[in-house]
C-alpha cells in the first residue's frame, strides 16, 4: 500500500511533468540519516531555441553548477528521492510543499494562488531589496537617486544573501511549528545582536513587512551613537512602532527573549555572547555569521600530534583556529537541543568572513557519542571554548 510520502512524491512528479504550468522546484535540507549530493537543487523550465528545457541548478554552498536537460530525459522521482527533507513545487495556479520529518513522514501543504513562469534562459537574479528602498538610502547603501553606491555594493549583497537564507529557514520553521505563526497580536520578535549601523536590522524589518509578516525587530549595540542614529532613521521612515534600538552590551541587555536571534560579524567572543544570550532566552532560530575568532587561537599552545604541521605556520594556525571555533560552537548548540548547520552564506569575493551557523531549536536530547567527541576534542587540544563557559557546558 502506498504511503502518504509515496503519494505526495507521485503528485509532485505529475506537476513537474507538465512544463506548460511548472514554475520552479526547490530541494533543500537533508533527511535524517541520509546524505545529499548538493546543499540545494533548483529546477525550472526555460526556453532554448524555441524548445522547452529543464534548467537544473545544483549548489554545494560554494559553487553552483547549471545544466539543461530535455523534459523527456528528466526523471523527477529520482531527484525527489535523493534524501532532501524539503520539496517545493510551484506551478501557475499554486504550490505543493512536502516536508519530510525525522520519522520519515510527509507533511504536505498545498497553496492556491497565481504564479508566473519565467522562461528566460539567462535570467538575471531577482533582488529581494529594491535599491531605491528609502531605508537603503537612509543607511547609506544607496545614493539619493536609489542606486547602490559602488563602495557599499558588498554590504548590499551581504544583506541580500542573508535574507535569502533567513526567509526559507523561517518559513520551514513556521510550517514545522517550531516557531508560532506571527500575528498582529503576537508578532515575530527578532533580535539583531551587535547591530552597529543596522543595515541588516532595517533590511530584515522592511523585507518581512513587505511580505505581510507581522514583526517586531530590536537592534542591540553597545554604542550610544548607534542608538541615536538608528532611532532617528526609524522615526524618519515612520516605522518606530515596530523597530527599536537599545544601547546595551549583548550579555547585559534588558531584552530577555526573542523568536529569532541574528548576528552578522559580531567580533570574537561577542559572537559567543550573542549565541549564549539567544540560547538562554529560548530563541527558536539562530543565524550567526562569526568574525575574528581569536579566543581559541590564543589557547592553541599544547597541540596534539600531528596537528603541529598546521599550527607551526601562523596563517594556517589562524585559519584552523577559526574552523575549530565555529565547529565547537555548532557542536555546543547541538548539545543544548539545536539542529545546526555551518554553511557559506555569501561568496568569498564579497567578504572573507562568509561562514554562517544556522540553528533551529528542536529540544532533541544530545546523543552520548556527540558528548564524547566534544569532550575528547577539548581534552586533546587543552582548550576551553568561550561559549561553553557562558552556557555552563560540561567539560
């Protein structure tokens, strides 16, 4: 007898086979105990020399490869059964969303609504943020004519790509009931920890409001001048009721909780302050892009063999310290009940600090092997991660 998952995949295959109505397919996430060949696969119909082809974009988080195949040669089921946890199939009259749980069960959601095909072969990447948006002008990313300033183009792209990661992760968390669906009475509460000039704070607020998601965003930064500047911009944009700023240290903020905690390039252990505050406040989703990981580098004095082959070179020791810091942060989050991933959120040509830790609260109990491996690494390297101390994780 066919299972609900089998039936859902069969239905998805039927929609994909009709290229006259297919808009796009997105495969993302990973099913429990399964591996996938790419971090994400996108599929859409394109028109090439007056004939429809299926364009397949496959991303490993760093490089995206693209190939075009004839519809008759495309085996949809083989792609849908590769091990992806999230399957989205959009067509001209709606969308079919399949989320596969840890137990292998299918959560199927169908949505009605008109969507348009775009069959352009060399389609330009659609931007989530219009460069003429008033907030981009106010924060100094765009000039008075609404054009992105050349000196701020990397910042614009960083914010744009951050939103591209936030939105699908947020939607998945809401669908899985890990985050309650926002309402006007109970809006989504987002804390930007170490917000600085608030490029990201305003971008998240403005974009989510543009898709009619009720939000309340709080930007936290220790500098009083940031509070003054950002508050004035919020008032000028007329959004002061749903976005606010605090001049406080992350580890001493008066804010006690949020649904989503974000931190873009909080320096060194400020990232640990942000993660610890979010965990202690019960944040359901964390998106953290670390920066300047010096803490462990200063502790790497008793290096186990044969790792001294790396650490005797200063540059390589620094990079190894960065990777170890973020690997341990991800592992600590797993130990306290989060499902974690470490991903590249933007190309290295835009910033060398392009790693992101994405964590969703599941409250799953840590497995003994995860605890054992964590303790073993700390013992062998004689290190004490700052985040472990902040969360009182057993050593």
